[in-house]
C-alpha cells in the first residue's frame, strides 16, 4: 500500500537558535505522536544548535518510529522553496503538513504565502517581547496557533491547527484572479498623497 | 508614464515590500521601477529577481489568455547604496556610514532611467519605504534636494509604510520620519501602533500579496 507523505517542518531562525524548542521536538514521545498522526517526516532547522541536536538525534536513532524520518539541519538558503514546499499537499503523494516556527515574521509570511498551517512558538528568553506580541496577533487573527515550547502543548496545537485549517480554507478559497485578501487594506500601487487623504475622508464619513 | 523608487533593505523588509507590490496589479506599460539595494544584500537581490520573474510570467499568462490586451511588465533597474546602518552597528559610527550612503543616494535620485520613461520623467513620482534605516536617509536626501530647489515639490513623494512586524511601536526609521515630518504619506499596518502615534492605519497590506496557489495552482488536494 502506498503511504501518503506528510511533513512537519520545525524552524527556529538562522541566527539565534531556540534550544528549548529544538529539545522538545527531539523527544521520542513527540515522534511517536507524529507517527500516529500520519506524519512521515520531521525536518528540524536548528540554526546554531545543529551541533548538539545532531548528536542527540544520533544517540536516539533506535527510538525513531519505523515510518518516521527525522532530519536535522542548520539552515537552507531558501527555506520557503526548499522546505516549506514539502509540507504542501500534492495529489496522490502528500497530505497537508504543518510548520512549527518561532514567531519570526519572515517565516510566518512565507508559510502564509505557500498556504500552510502554522504553529508559532514565541521564544520567551529573547529580551524584547516582539515575538510574543506577534504570536498573539497571529492567533487573534486566526493566521496561526500559538504554543509553548513543550511537546505536549505542541501536540495539542497540531490537533488545533488541523481544525483551524478547515476554517481558513473557507475564509481564503483559492483564487485565480487578483483578489483583495486583506479586507480594508489599501493597495500599495494606489497609494498617492492625495488619495490617501481621500481614503481618510471616506473612512470618516463611514464612521 | 510612471517612475517609482523602492527602497529595499535587509531580507525581512524586502520580503514585505515585494509582497505588498505583488498584488496582481497590471499592466505596467510605460512604468519604471527603480530599486535601491544595500551593498552586499544578496538576499534582497534574490527576492527581487523572483518578483520580477513572477511579474513577467503573469504578463505572459495574461497575453496568452486574452486576445486583445497586450500586457507589459514595464521596466526596472537597480542602484546599490552603502548601508546606512548595519544591524548591531554602534550608534556613534552611524553618522559616518549614513553620510556614505547619502553620497550614493543622490545620484540614484537624480539620474533618470536610461529608457523612454526616464526621458519623459526626470525624477521618481513616488518613493516607497517600509523600515530599513536607508529609507530615512532617502527621505532626508529628497527633503534636502527640494529645499535646494533641485527637484520640484511635486516629485518624489515619500510614502512610508511601517513594517507589518511593528504591531504596537514604530521602528527607529518610523519614529525619525514621524518626528521630522518629512514623509508625505505615513501609514502603519496595525491599528494598535497607528492609534498610539495618531497616524493612519492602512491595514495589513502584505496580505494583498498573491499566494502560491494564485501563481501556480497545485493539483487537487486530498
């Protein structure tokens, strides 16, 4: 029987790394969960943590479930094309996967563009709270699910992401013509000094 | 005829700018886009090449499907400038690198594109920026050139769109532009930050971007 592929991509950003998250997704219990959910591949982009992460993976090799492939790597020049595309559903080959990411805006925007469910895990050890703020915003708007860097929370989030994805499906149906996907947002090409003022007037009359 | 300048800078800002541009707007006949890229920013170069290639493809698709319309993606060129401030660069050395970047910015603003658009329009009509430090120095250069009557007031309208990543506070570039008042249009992409500084919220313009399924639909999903 041909099994459908299903990919889970974990990404932590290229510069700082995110040790807590990398540790949690290298737990054999998490692997068993993924395998039970039909995932066939777990790919972890670890940044500077690649050294100990690959050592950890090597020491746990025999605990990797039979139908799951676990792979760690430092970074890749084009995360969107090289890795995210693997998470996309492909008729007869792959089921829709999931992206687990630190709350870096580049990754979030890429995942949105490819059209993938995203779980964001803000790195709370970073000094500024921009990541937490971004994670909150994404959850509020329904763009992503938030989770802490614990494999149990991640498992719950993966279940939730599947459900949320069904919602987003209907909110963002596939288009062939140019759509305005962000209702209420101005279009860059239509922004002129005068027209923005007009827009403001229009908004005021609407209010 | 239209000639527009885009200030790109660092991977994140460039990605957002190109997503805001890639909203399916066409045709771009008699339209010239000039990009300012910081020296050594290869990631922005790659993103830009992708964007321009997608625009070509979109035009070819439109030409292929409709018999009457001729779709043109317009023209574009790039100018490289010294980076105004590297990430983590000490603040004290910023004036020096900023000065070097301004030296590159003037000719980028004053040299018209070498094509029909450039022969008709000497200066860009609009200058778009979304957060890199270079954006402030471009706005400053525009301001100085207007003060010296080198370029007319009606040209080079500076349109600043704060980065989508800024939800509750402005970036340094945003603050500088707000407090100096040298941007002609100043908008943010979130209500919270707009309300805090009393500026206009333009909504999440990045999400006007075409998505991959719009560009090349994948086979039926299971």
